[in-house]
């Protein structure tokens, strides 16, 4: 592709102490693209997202977003630059209401327009005064994504968004991700291969901390082909 990238990872290596997890990772993300990362548990997918978002400092390599070097920036600075991370744990501020959770997202991003959040997730408007600790897993995921899209990020890093969710919520998220890609680029770590293959423009397969394949055609991006990397 002869067009600028919204995110580029070059020769990335990362470790937890003496335990090396990522080995010379190279990935690219183009505007309005959905890229999926697939692989077995423990292959390094979550570590990759944590390193891009600044929660783990790489031992070497480059991470660039629109020609800005993200290496050395703190997580909040990376988020302010337009690269938002939605972690796997579905943790929200449980003692705060949905409204208060969104207010914190607005304060961090200086974006107090919640209409896009409610357009994607109308249920959050109904639950606006409910404490987040009483939300279902699907509702917490909606809230986390809703907070992340405040500030109109250019890159969304989303880790295992459909894990443990009802099929109806998964279907809804599929449409949300497709629509979000009209405004941003997405990297999604996901084990749900039918979802991955339905929405992804490209798929990176990661095994034991290495990128072992890049799937970029519709013939390649199918559940049977992706399953060999799980």
C-alpha cells in the first residue's frame, strides 16, 4: 500500500524482566483499517497492545503514529496523541455511575459530547445513573469502548472485546467496529475467528512472540486458515 500509516511498529522487542515476550515485531496499520491479531493464549498479543499503549516499555524497536515517536511517552500522553487502549479486563470505576465514568473520560480527552457514545450504545443512556459495578460484562465493555472514543482517537487498540459476551452483544460490537473504522483505525486482539474474518482488512498471526503470517486477501482471511495459528 502506497499510503501513510496511522501506526507502525518496527523491530519491536519487549520483555517482562528476563523473560522476553516479543521478538522483532513489524506491523502496520493504515487509515480506516481493521487489523486483527490472532494466536494462542500467551503468544504475546496482549503484550503487544500494552507496549504500543505505553504500559510496558520495549527493550528495543520503534513505534510511530502519524510520524510521532511513541517510545518513551507515558500511557496518558499516548492516549492524548490519539492512540486509545481498551484492555481485556473490562475494568471500570465500579463505585462510580456510568455518567461519572464518562465524565472522567471527558475530562481526560476534553470531549464532552456524548452523543456518539449513545448512538453506538443506546443502553448506556438508559443506565446513565447506574453504578458501573452493577453492569453486565457486555455493558461494561460498551462503557469502556464509549470512554475510549471520546476525543475522536485515530487509533483504537482493543483486547479480546467479545470474551464471555452473549452472541447478541457480539453481533452488535461487530457493527460498531465496522462503523468506527470509518473514523479511526483499529487493532483488535480476538479469538472469535468468524468475527475476525468478517470485519478485518488484514490479520497478523502471532506465535511465541513472533509474527508468523500476515493475511491480507479475502481468500486468506477465513476461519479455517486462521485456526491453524490458534
